[in-house]
C-alpha cells in the first residue's frame, strides 16, 4: 500500500480522518510510538509530572512526524502504540486519536480489531485496552492496495 492507494479512503470533508491500515505501507514512514515515547520518558518514570511529560512528548512526536503530501495533505502514520494504554501514563487514548485525526490524517497500523465501533488492542476484547470510535470518523483498510 502507498499514499496513492490510501488517498481513495480519505474524506476531506469529514470531521476526523482516521485510517486503520492492516500492515505497513510502502513509502509511508511510521513513527513507532512505543519506542519513541519509552526513549523520551525512561529517565522520568518516577516523576509525579509523568502524565504531563508524556502528553508533551506525544504531541511533539506527532508534530515532528507529520508529513505534508501534495496529493493527500497533512498526515501522520503511527505504529506500536500499545504503550498509550499503560495506566500509569494516564493517557486518554480516545482524546489523543480524536485530536490527531482532526488536525491531520491519522494512519494507524491496525494492531487489534474493531468490533461495533470499538477498537480493541490485540486479539482480546478487553475494554481496558479499547477506544470507542462512535464519535470519530474512521475507516479500516484490510486489503493491500
């Protein structure tokens, strides 16, 4: 899959543009959220301000990884985002996805399953590791383009 294939799934008039894509795609550079966030906070794990530090680090990472494509516009692609569900980080994953997909196209590697407008991280339907998608415009792309 590449940006030309993805462009057909983008609705520029939608409030959000969240695309869950199965497998990585050619020509799209994914930011590894788990690796990058871990690297940025590894020496700050005992600080009381850890949730705020994480929030700032995430926003900086997403802004730095945002690409402007002449055909589809501004987008960011993420993978390995399971760390966002870590309770001690106190990240509201729904709000992060909503924010990121509102200001740009958010391409998220499909690292789980979507059932009844709920994204579940992994194969189990554990609501602790889920994102309700009812109020976020999203599409799921399963086929290679």
